[in-house]
């Protein structure tokens, strides 16, 4: 059986509500949908004209085919990666038959580090399981890191739940699209936290050419939290080798 899905009427209504709430320069409202396969996992899609239900249970082929062939302007991300046992097909990149133009990895712009109160960077560490975020990167995706409170109730915005910071040049739909595409995002559980970082002048979300690089590197971290005066700040740097000689 295929999971339940919205229909064309509800999809159109969602667009109407987003358009009514969108106020450029003040508040940005974007229509999107979540592709939800209970065993594999969940995929968020933004900036698409249409939607796709789960047509092929047990495989991500349906959503990747939809993105590659029908919605080449859409962006997407992986929600709570690794929470479901199928791990989105072990996060494998689509085959050439589904993505002949190799357009999918650049448009996979988000992977959740935090969802509700769950942590997916160190998820499974106590059980000696691999990090879902590391597995996503090792599979070849290059997402920005995000957080979500994933609300199914009335506790939106409470302390301790995941949230996303996004560096936008303008508060519009195109501004949000551009920031997501450039991976200018950070994940946090802190209310009103601002975070930015750069390695040798390359801001987070950029690509740093590590081939042949040696010696001392300069990491600049900019943190601001209005309620955080006097609180200690601890910085941990996690690195991973990449065979192509570059780091995300």
C-alpha cells in the first residue's frame, strides 16, 4: 500500500495560503511538501510547481525521478536522516537513468542535524552506529545543515527544539532560494542565536580546496546570542577526508 498523500485541491490551496501570507521584506512564506515513505524516510521539496506522492514504496526512485524530470527548478532536503531504518536507500545518489544531467546533488540543499530534540550528527554514537550526517556527506551529497522543530502540535518555537538560521541577502522567496542554494544555513537549538564561520575566508556553505594544503589554517567563528552574555563558548572542529581532495 502507498502512504496517504495530499491531492491536487489541497496542493492548490496550500499555494493560495502561502501567497496570502507572503510579505516581501517582512515575512517569507513558501509552499512545499514532504515526500514521506514510512520505512525509508522523509524528503522536503521546495519551489516546485507540483508534488509527487510515494508511487514506488521501498525506493526513492519516484521522488528523484520527479525532481530530475519534472521539477528541475525545485530544491530539496533530507529530514531527520537515519531515523527510519531504510536510511533513504543508504543516502545513495540517483543512478544516471534518473539523473542524466547530474542536476540532483547541487539541488539537495539541506540535511537536518536537529529534528525536535533529536541529534543526527551524533545519532547512534552510543550504539557505535555511523553518523547519519557523515553518511549523507560520504554518499556525495553536499547539503547545508539545518534544524527543525517538526511541529505536530502547539509548541512551535520552544527552547530545546531544532531550528534553522539562514543568511539571506533579502527577505523574499528569491532571497531564501539563493541562500539555500549557496548553503548559507546553520542548525541550532538556541532561540535567537546567530552563527557564521569561515575557513581561510571561505564562508560556511562554500567549498574549500584542501588539495595540497598544509600548515596553519585560519578559522573565524562569529557567534551572537542576546541572552548569552557571560556564558562560555566551546568550539569543536570535526573533519573528514574526502577522496577528491576537497572538503564541503
